[in-house]
């Protein structure tokens, strides 16, 4: 999960209108996504040099036999030229780019993840977005529709695939707006909780600044808060404990530090976790 978020963040940051996609960019995303995975190091961030297939035990009974390594360079050059165009409908461009990438299957593993990062890059770049719609969520909730759409694309029925994809983008955008609205309501509720009671809490700028960090850091530690706010570790830990006292945060377990010493306490918001339908604290 952390690697997926890191790769999307990397892609969004690089999706400047003047920036162009390259094979090196795809390899960088793959390296970010696959770091720490069971995939052998020799396959990480490297275009495959072996024949691949999807499904089955060999190319003889495979669901899809991917292009041979000798064809990958030309296919990727063609894909990248298409992705870098600016005269195509952005959503259709993202849909076709993703489908074509999945057919090419340039890596030994992790192509689905890289393909979804490519969607984020195209939509962010072409629509000048700060955050791309969570199309991956729509894919995860309709795997059959997604898989069928890719098959139809391979068979030449491009319109039905693009229609499915456009619906996924629209659905993701609606979910994104609803999430933002819910987060703002929760933050308003938190400010209300801090508005009364202890005068020291009401005047503590670090406490209120921490509220704005929570949607970006669903799990906080004193070191994360100290680095983000530019305060001491002692002050950040005190801030976290104050938020626990008023019911905004819950202390939930510890994690080993990178350096030897006492384990770091973890702090989470039940309210934010609940937006994702999660109940990990039970």
C-alpha cells in the first residue's frame, strides 16, 4: 500500500503540462512499486526480456500471450508517443493508454499497478488536477467489468471499454468529492471539540495544525508530527496526547524505531478510518 501511494505521488508530482512520459519514467514507477516485493531484483525497474503470458501454465493455454521481447521497444515507443499527445479527449486517452499498456505487459510482474499509475499520470496532466480521481477503487469494485472491458478492447470494441472507463472516472470523482466533504465535516467537528474546555488547548497552535495533517497521515507518530510542524519531539508527543484527551485521536500500539531505543507510539483517528468503512481498532 505504501509503495502504491508513493508511486502515485511520484506520478502526480511529475505530471507537469510540459513534462513528457518516457520508458525511464515507467521503469522508475515500477521500481517504486516493486521495492520490497517478492519479485527478484533483476526484474525490478527493467523491461522484460522473456516471453510472458497471462493465465494458464504456459502460452499454450494462456488467457493472453503478451508480445515477445523483440517487439517491446517499438510498442512502447508508439504507446509513449500517444500518451504524450495533447489533442485527444483526456479520459479516452487515459482509457486507451491503460488498455494498450496492459496488452504490451512490458514488465515481468506488477503491470497492473504500473498501468493504474499511468492512468493517474494522464488524468492529472491533461485535466490539470491536483489529485486524480480514484479509478483504482472503481476497478477493485467491478473487476469483472474491468476485465471484460479489456477483452473487448483487444477484440476491437474500443467504445464499450472507453464507456466503462469513463463511468469509472466519473464514479471516482463523485466518491472523491463526497470524501472531501466528509473530511471537512469531521475537521469542523474536531474544531468544535477543541473550542471549549481547556483554555490551554484553545490557544495551542500545534493542536490545531495537527488537525490539518490527519487526512494526509492516517497514522501519526511523534516524529512525523515533529517533522511536519517543525516542533520538538517532546512537544509533538504532548500535542498527540492532548488530542487523545479530547477524543480526536486514539493511541493504538507501537512500532519499532529505525534507531535503537523506545518504540514509537502510534496515534489514529477513528473518525477518518470510519470513512473507509474500516474498523481495525476493535
